[in-house]
């Protein structure tokens, strides 16, 4: 095979509408059509031609295949579509950090921050964030109308980034704004240049605060690694930026889309409240279904073929871009019968298909060596934010028409506002 030809004709856009948007069913059907190959040609946001793994088994294979690398520098030749165009995911491909590294370099970077994401560390961080969440939700008392994005998801994202990176409370809102602007800007535009400038300043502030901080955090660990020569300046900045964007983008996306799902589906809202006896196992399973159906990252980051190879029966040239469609994998009907239904009882051990939860768990947190480091914390926060919200406001109702809601982004499909009334409206 020579050169790096584009995938076959007629790729479908991978930027799927989110579950709640018109057109979702058609997009999901294209990606999940049972007669299609498990590796499908797609167009990513920005126009990049890529291949997407759509079935869960092939997706897991792609995410653990040593013939693929996250490190664009390891491809010994031209990479499809690069370097003449810029893409929304550029930061993750080029800044030196976990998601642009593979092999020993990736393991080395991961070892530096992993102690801040162990079960014990998650328990400590989670307990502090539960208090923060109580304050955030408590501050909404007495308000007739709230905005689930600006009043809940963004403050929670700020508090979480603050805990992980040692950002002082008065700088958290600005850090969230900077992260959203940097990850949402269209690469190559003036808006993107200015957003990246502000973002770089934010990262410098985090480094400055880490220098002065007596409290250990992922930021102080990275700074120490820089001071002892384990990483360079670019990796320090790339890792801090990645942790900030990863935290803010994921929570600001999944909390509102999960809340919207609960607002629209009585059985989901009931399950998050006191439904079915409100047992913790049941409500946790409801959250898990929300995460399956609302993956904040609709596809994983780019992987590149190191050499010509055959993947899932498809011959690919060196330098092909491969992603995993988290959304399509999570909607696989063989793993999730009636996949669009939120069914927490899928986890019920009494059910015949209960084993599927372990063998075919959803891919919203990825899989393999790059499995989300913040998965336990993210799960817990989404669960506590949504259960806390619907228990505090059992009569919460959507205060905007569905087609009046604006979704932004491609890989991330984020709502900028989600207004809701806290009391049932009287007619
Ligand atoms: C519900 C919330 C979250 C979801 C659904 C989520 C999802 C993901 C996914 C899909 C990946 C893998 C990307 C890939 O393979 O290309 C990932 C990686 C990662 N996530 Fe999360 N994430 C969430 C929250 C967080 C939080 C709160 C943090 C905390 C800082 C975090 C830190 C990370 C890191 C460090 C990685 C890179 C791991 C590696 O490359 O070794 N995530 N996340």
C-alpha cells in the first residue's frame, strides 16, 4: 500500500446529534446499521476523514491494538489530512500529554498523576466535592427558575478542577470559561488564537499556585516531576491543560444532558429520586444508563496506524486516523437490547442478560491503557449531581422548548443553557 488514501466513498459525519436532538435516530441508525462494517468511514468535525470502530468488540480491539498509536510523531510517514488542516481535536493530538502519548512515555506520564485518582484519593476528593455540591444545590433554594448548565454543571466542573489542580475558588469560574473557550474554538481562527492565549495564562496561573501551595495535588505532582527533570515544560503545560479541559468538558456536558434526559423521561427521573425504593444500587444503575446514553465524548481521541495493516478486515494505510464511536458502541443492540431505552434493570442479577453488563459495559469512559483516569470520580459526581438535583427539586420541569436548546461542538455535544422551573407550573 502506498500513500494515505482517504477512507472509502460516502463517509457519514461522526458528529452525531445528541440523543435529544432531531435527527439523532437517523444518525444513530447510520452508525449502528447491523449490515455495515464494524469499522466505518466517517467525517469528523473539521472535515477530517477517519475510520470509526462502531461495535463494542472492535472498539475494544482498536483501543488496545499495538499497531495503533496516540502519538502522531510515531507514525513514520504522512498522516491522513495533516498537516495542512487544523481540527477541533488538535490540542489532544499535538500537546504533549496522556492522550497524545503511547507506550512507556504514556505510562510514565500516567504514573505521575495516578496517585490522585486511586480509590482512596477519589474517596477524599469525592467527599470534599459532595460538600461543594451541597452548597451549589443549596444555593438554588427559593429560585423559581434555574439554569442547569450555569447554576449546577459549570460550578461543579470548577470545583472539581479546583480540587484536582489546586485552583483557588476565586479563579475557578475563569478557569472553566477559559477551558470551554479553548476546547470549543474552531482551530485556525482569531477566536481560537485569543482563546488559547487566555487558556495558556490559566495554565501559568495553575503552575504559579502549585509553586506556592502546601497541599499536594496533581498539579504539584506534575510541577515536582518538572523540577526533577522527569518531564519538560511542554509536558507540564500539556498535562495541566489536558486535566483542566478533560474535567470541565466532561462534566459540563454530561450533567446537563443527563438532567435533560431525566426531565424528558419520567422513569429516569423517578429512578434518580426515590423510585423503586430508591436503593443505592438502583439509582447507581440509573446513572450508569445515563452515562451510556449520553457519552460526553461521542468518540475517543485519534489513533494513528503505525504502518499498513488490516483492521477488522479493512486494509488501512500507514497514517490512517482511527477513532472509536463511543455512541455507536454504547447503542449496540447485541450488547444492549432495545438500546435507546434507559433500563437500569439491565444490571439486575436476576435477569438472564445480566452478564452483559460485565462483558459489554459501556464505553463512555473509554477502554484499555487510556481508560479514563477520572472515571470513578466522574461517575460519582454525575450520580451525586443528578440525584441531588432531582431530590431537592422533585417537580423540576424543562423551561424551554426542545428545539430552543442550542447544542455546541462536534465530539463534545454541549448545551450552553438548560433552563428549568423548580416548581411544577400551574396552568
Ligand atoms: C463523566 C465524566 C467523564 C467521562 C465520561 C470521561 C471520559 C473519558 C474518555 C472516553 C477517555 C478516553 C479517551 C480516549 O481513549 O481517547 C478519558 C480519558 C481521560 N480522562 Fe476522563 N472522563 C470523565 C471525567 C474525567 C475527570 C473528572 C477527569 C479528572 C481529571 C478525567 C481525566 C481523564 C484523563 C487524565 C484521561 C486520559 C487517560 C489516559 O490517556 O491515560 N476524566 N475520559
